[in-house]
C-alpha cells in the first residue's frame, strides 16, 4: 500500500518561507521521479516542482527562483523549500509519485497540506 504523508504547511505572511516535507512508503522510492503539486480553491491541480531519480529538477514558471525541491532517498523523503512566498501561492500542496509518462500516478497522492500566505 502506497502512502505519502505531507507536513510543514501553515500560515505565513507574504515574503516569508516554509518547508514542506513528504515521506513515502510502499514504493521503491529511489526509482521514481517525485513531485509537488498544488491546488487552489476552484482551480485545477498544477505541477509546482519535480525531481528525478538523478536529481534533475523542473519548476513551474511561477515559482522558479523562489522554490527548491530536494530528495533524500535514504529517508524516502522529498522536500519543498519555499521562499519569498506570495498570496497567490496559497493552496493545498500535494506530494506525488510521477510515472514513466511524466504525469502523477493515479491514486498515488498524499492527503495534502494547506499553505496560506497572507498579504
């Protein structure tokens, strides 16, 4: 059974920072690309950042230069460091396991963690 558990969300003022963490179980973590997605109220779930097994990263244009994704294969974890947060970053953030077709594997989602950025 695949489990992804996110943590680290919260309320922060604009310009502040947060670190999100996701711990995975039930998968061979080191062989998968991992990702962070987010969903704001009334909007679709969008990719924020992904990291391959070799450590190559990809970011949404809206977060480039502000967010950093990292992974620790020994701990089966993937983090998202978020700096210079903006109110438009407010969303529920989800950890995802990325399939070979470069999209999240259906059903392999965490429960999400709320990030709220106040202006």
